[in-house]
């Protein structure tokens, strides 16, 4: 995607700005860190978040439609048939008391 290239290029430019500020005789490392965060990370994070909002909304709508379709299929499916074997159709065992093993 083109957005990846733009993000990488902008972060590279801001990184070079920060390096120039850190290596300048009147610059500081703390100033370089603030430059990188305020000119690079914060704006890029905001722009990417806003640009990907339609994709997030679309994905959420698709998940909701898939959940509705699954619920519709589950309602239309026949109920499971009971069986004598325990835990075949999700029902508990017929024994109310658990079997006790003999000590040897």
C-alpha cells in the first residue's frame, strides 16, 4: 500500500531531523526525542488511525453480518438428537453419583 511508503518516508525525514538536532552544538538529545515524537510518531499515528477508520468500520459490519448469519443458521438447524452415550450431544451423563473405584 502507498500509505506504508508515505509513513516510512516521513518517519525517516523526522528521524534525520532528530539526529541533526542531537548532533548540533546547541541541540540536546532530549530535544531530539521530543522532535521525533512530536513531528513524527504523534502525527503519523493520528493520520494512520484516521485513514484506516473506514476499513475498521467495514470489518466490524462484516463481522456483525457473519454473526447474524451464524445465528440464523443455528436457528434453522434441527436440534441435536438425544443419545444414550454421555456427552455425544452435549448432555450430561445419566449417573447422578460418580462411580467409586476400589482400593487395591
